[in-house]
């Protein structure tokens, strides 16, 4: 797929904004754009609104580059190593299996059955989950609990997209938007860090949540358990 093409169908796979990827990797969005143009190894697709959207494979490949640079490789050498790895292992991915038991997730859903199912998946991973079934309740819980991540169903009564805007305004807390409709562009424009299509695939959902939590929440949780 060329750089100018857009995502036609995510097929339930997570779609990450460039800002979310930059935050997860601890680098600038300008660096991601520069790497894409200079090395042409990790080239994200484009949404219908011409925004860069990254797949989970893109994220893991960029993480490989960042880790290679942390070991002392230059950006050029790190991308060369990645290109070599991709030629030998076309399906190369590397997923982090770290978990945390002290992370709060706000889950704003319109359907109680779907909410209970998602809550089960998240609690199985050890996360603390706060449920909300309307935007006012979600905003109240967001203010009271200061979650590490918000998950918002865009079609919830009262306006899921508007809730996205309100939760991401003046906040660095990542937000995962979900919907059975193709609303990726609208979600990212409203401030969402990533978008997932419904019906949610459990492992993909949990993996996306863990990606968005990134090192900041995990490190904060881990540090709290390590004596100074």
C-alpha cells in the first residue's frame, strides 16, 4: 500500500494515531514522520481523512527501532536491522507481556452485556475497572478516579464523540474509542488515541489496552512496588 492510500477496513484491528504511537514510544511525532520519509521501512496507512494510522505491527516494528537505538545503533542502522528482520521474518512482531494490577480503566459503554464482557477481560488482566453507561457518569468518574485509560463506545446515548472530546481536552490520559460503525476518522479527530471496530476480539482488545497504557502507567505501578 502506498503512502497516499487510506484504510478501507480495519477488520477489527486496532488503529493508532501518530500522537498515540509517539507517546507510547517516547519520541516526537516529527521523528516518526522523518523516519517514514527517510527510510521508508515503517510506512503507516492513511485514513479516509488522510491521517496517518498505525497498525499494531507498525507499532511493534517501531518499538524494535527505538530499542535498537537505545542499545547504541543509529537511526539508519536500526531501520536497516528492521528491514533485514522483515525480509527474513515477514510476520515479525514482538509483544510485551507485562501486566499491572493497580491500573484504573474507565469503561463507558451503552450496552450492559458488552460492558460486563469487556470488564471481565480487563479484570482478568488485573486492571481496576470503573463502568459508566452515560456521558455524565463517565465524566464524573473520570474526575473522581483519574483513570490511566478511558474506553468509550462512540454510539452511547448522549454522544460518545462529544465525550471523547471532553475527556481528552486538557488531559494526557489515552482514550480508546470503539464502535460497530466505521468512525475511525471521527474518533481520532475527537481526540481518541486509537480506534477498534466492534465486535471486539478479546485478545486484540486487551493487547490494544496494554499498548495504550504504555510505559508511563506500567512504570508508575511497578515503581510503587519497588522499595527506594
